C-alpha cells in the first residue's frame, strides 16, 4: 500500500508540473495568436499576410488548442480532487472530454482553413 500511495503522489506531482508548464506555454501561444491575428487584418507589417494566415489558422491554433485542453482539464482534475471527487472514472471522463474537445476544435479549425483559407489568391 505504501508504494501505491507514493506512486500516486509522484503522478500527481508530475501532473501539477505538466499543468504549470502548459500554462507557461500558453502565454507565448496567446501572444502569437494575437500578433498573427492582427497581421491578418493588416495592423503589423513585419511578416507577410500569408505567413500570418498559415501560422494563425494551423500551427499556433493547433498548439494552442492542445495546450489549452491539457491545462484546462488538468486544472479541472485538481479542483475536483480538492472537493473529494476523484477516482479512475473521473480521470477517464476528463481524458475523454479533453481529447474530444481538442479533437473537435482542431478538426473544426483545419476544416475551415481547408474550405475557405487554403485556396485564397493574393496571400
């Protein structure tokens, strides 16, 4: 029993670190989304509009959604654990919700890009 509780502590410490680092990663991703979004509408001129479109709609968007999902659902897990709502079923439901959330919004972003953004002339 001691080994099991110690391994749970190690896993929880690891998940707290992952949560913290994902929050740190979200800061530059948010700045990148803002800068590329402003460039798409013409406010900045230090990189091309086509590059801003590509970064904003595919690369930064995908990384942002993945990191946001990890950060949000790990934070939700810690809040539920503080309120004594814990267990394997809760962890499985949070994993399913996180993967579903990330998968849906990444698919939606890529679908919109492929339908409206990939074939636009002038970029």
